[in-house]
């Protein structure tokens, strides 16, 4: 940059009176004693006299920015953003590849999905736990391997910011004729043990077939399904670093034991917790097991809220890459539902069971139909339950609309309770245990022996 030229005071060095006299008016003007005459300019401010021993000061020159630097920064930003995008696309692709069902897997029929007018307000999902166990003949429809031993109907009321879950007992009778379930529209599905847990396995592993049967018999619309390999539960829980769960009573069976209280369960302990249906506190076998599983759901939901949407999505590839979970939902739908779910308060989460008759008079807690232990759906009580909690959008249903087998087999007059429960109550039990110091978050593990009979 150019600088104002300095005025050298020659009058001092040469002592010229004429120049000193001519400079007087300028000095007077500068000091405010009078205006400058004519067109003369005021003298610029004097600089302090420099010592003869100091070199003249020079103004620092401003460094010029290299032309290449802004371009390099832009390229670096583009590279980072591109890397993030590539990673995100890779993550989405991995998740979608893991989620994608086989091409031969039947999809849920359009006619059993939520009515068009209510889409966006409510989403109905069928969640199934598939029981694969070591030592069983895989693919054998006559065995219990590959059956849907956990059947959970999940209604996500997005508009009402609520979640309602319905547990269907695995040995609910669905047919009494030739191991075939005949729907009201004339379609038929196989059921190798006459019970609901064999429908998917008996029809090529099709959860869509099970969804069709549930819609026909319970009049519950289903939009999507999720199937979980129960054998993978151990690894999934361990990947999460354990799940903190409240255990409502002591559990002991087959060499494994869990004590009442708020515990951090590792994978093996969690498997024992959700699958055990024998021992103390299990007077009603499967029904009591369903009640215990609710505490696991509560712990799982609590953990999900603590993680947040980003951490959950980051964990999905780890959970899904081994095909432990299958669904017909795409990654966008999953992400949207997760965001909405994390906003639901536990006070707005309801759990219930379909009431069932535990057996015919004088025949014990369960009826042995054709050699299979089963329970009979209580159509009247189920209709009341569904109309109160699950038919908010579709409108009430009548017992005559339900294609259940209640009247096809003798049964008692008293059925099990629907046991409607709010998740907030379970959370309170957990909080009370923590306040009372009844916790063990470091070493709550079962023994290594988990008897196979505890889940059979």
C-alpha cells in the first residue's frame, strides 16, 4: 500500500528564517489559532522523534493469502462431506440388505392393511419371536423348531402419541380340522399342531400367512411385520452391554437363577428371563411368561430412549447383518417410527393379552387337543378388549365378525384376564427398587446351565 510522504523539517537543520516564518501560519492553524490561508493544506501529524540508535520503523506488510489455499479448503470440505455421504449411503445399504426378505417370502396382503383413510395416523405391526433351538431338527414342521413362540401385535397410534401392544398366547387354538386353517374368504393355511405358533412355519416360514390368519380371526389390520430370531437374543443383548430390567420375583429353574430386584441382565440371563415358563411363580405357564416378558420390553424401551435415534441407527447394522431380524419395512419407515416412538411417554404405552380358556372342565389348566397342549380363545372377552383399546380407528367389531374357534371345542366358563397394564407402572416398580437399593447392575447373571426344558 502507498504511504503519506513524510515532511522532513529542513528548517531545523538549515535554520532558514524565511521557511520558518512561512511555516508559522500552518503551525497556528494546526494548533487551532487561526485558519489556514489560501489553499494550503494542514500539516500531517508529526511522528515521534526517533532515537539515533534505533533504526527507522517500517510498517508490517500484510501477508497475501496464497491463491491455492481457499481452493484447498473447499476441496477438503467436499471430501469430508463426500465421505460422510458415502458412509451414510453404505450404512443405509447395509441395513436395507439385512432387512430385505427373500424374494420368495410372501408379503402382507393389501386387503389386511390399515384402511387408506387412517394411514399416517396409525401403524399396525406384527412382531414375532421365532424359536430356533440347538438339538432340534431344523426345518421339521413336526418339531417346535422355527415356530413363532412370541406373537406381539403392536399398534402405534402416531396421531394420539400412544403405543398399544397385544400379546397372543403361542398355543392358542386356531383350527380343529385336519391341521388346516380355513379363512372366511375361503383361503386355507396349514397349522401342523392346530395352534397359532405353527402357522408361519407350516407355510414356508411366511409371517405374512400368520398375519392373514390373525386378521381373519381377530379382525386386526397389519401393515408390516418384524421377526426376531430368539436364538440371537444373547448376542444382541450383549452387543448393547446388557439390559437393565426389573425382576418382579425370584426365578429359579434348571440350574439357573435370578433374584428379585433391578438387575443388569447379560445375554444369557435375558434369554432365561424371557423364555422360562416353569418353576416358582409360573402357575399358568405361558400366560405367566407373557407377564414376565413385559418387564423386558420396559427395560428395552428405557434403553432405547437413553440411546437416542442416532445411536440406534448406528447399531442396526450390527443387529441386522446376521439376519437375526427380518422385516418388510424400509429404512425410511423404520427411522420415522423410531423418531415418533422415542416421543411416546411410558404412561401412554399399554400392554394386554388376549383372554383364553385354559382348558375344558375337569381336564386341567390346558386342554390336550389331538395330543397338543392348547388354550381356547375367549371370543367375547377378546372383542371387548379390542373395542376398548385397539379399534379406535376402525370402529367396534362384533363377535360374529371374528373367525375364532371358541365354539368349536368345549371350554370352561372362566377365562384368563386381559391384564391391561401401563408401561408407566412397570417403570415405577423399577424406580422403587432403585430407591430401595435393591439393585445389582454389575453381576446379575444366571449360571451357565440353562436347561432346554425351561423354555419348552
